[in-house]
């Protein structure tokens, strides 16, 4: 089978034909992992996955390496064993420590450059969507989509091509990564904790948007960095899975 696009490749892998096929495969697998369809500890078998996605094993192996770099997969036994890792607190903290620098700089540059009408509209709509998704019935999937769009809008408004290299990291971490960790840790008890985190974040996102729109360079960077630091502190306050399971056993 060719490693290039062909009729057997699902439509989802053809949405951005200018990107490498391995990137498209990694995007699909990342989404499956973060939505919980590929649970922690799940072994990924190359033959079955290649057939399921309609690609050869060459781009699939490249996608595995991308996701290993992102911290979502573990590859061992001479590349013969590939499994979904279990998210842990330190992994999230380290990811958000990088985000604090990247997002803060992007917000500062966007504020200094000034927002186009298109960028301002995109950010405003993303903030409105996040608030609507958490107002009554919590819609985690819709919130995750809007959350990604907001942070990517800030990144793109910075107009810094080197910062845009981090778009994948932002997409990966902003799209329900914390939510997935909380679900993994708390199970059915996670919804109220997730709601608390989201509602706090909504206030921050609107403050970030207002600062960027007003051209408040220092304020935009400060609001963004503060938002990420609050996320880090929240993650630090959440016990690892083993601690949460012990607590549930003692209260059962």
C-alpha cells in the first residue's frame, strides 16, 4: 500500500491534504486517546490500526513517535510494544509550565500587534461558546473545542511563525487533557470538579481577551500567565489516581 493519500484513507485523514499523512494519523489517534476511546494501558496493534485507518504501517509508526514525544504513548520492546500511557499529575504540570511561557508571549505579541476584526470575532465567539457550554448542562466536548479555538486564536494573532510551531502542543493540552485526567482519576465523581475548573477558567479567558483587544501588552501577558499558573495549582491540588482510589475505598 502506498504511503500517500489513496481511496482507502478515511475522509477524516484527508481534511488537511497539505500536511504529512503521519500528522493526520497522529491527530486521529490523539483525539481517540483524549476522548477515552483508547484507554490507558490499551496496546496499539499496528496491523489492526493500519487497517482501521486505511494507511500503511510507515505513517502509523511515525505517528506513534509523534505521540510518544507528546507523552501519550509508551514504546518499548524494540518498537514492538506500543501502549497508551496513564496520564499523571507531573505530566500535566510540566506541560502547563511550558504553556505558561508560550501562551503569555503569544498574548503579549497579539496585544502589541492589535487584533483584526476577524481575530477579535473568533476570540469573542470562543469565549461565548465556552461560557454557554458550562452554563447549565456541562457539554465537555463543546467546551473542549471552543477552548482549543480560543488559545489557537491568540497564538495565531501573535503573528510569530516560530510560536506557531507550538500549535500542536496547545491543541493537545487545551483539548480536554485536564478533563481526561480528572475523569481518569475521579471516574463518575469528576463532573463537579471539572465544572469548577471550567467556570474559573471562563473568567480568565474573558479577561485575557479584553486585555488583548485593548492593546494592554503587559496586562495580556500577565492575565494569560496567571491563568496557566492557576491551572498548575489546580492540578497540584488533585491527587494521583492511586490516592483518589484509596480515598474512595475509605469512604465506601
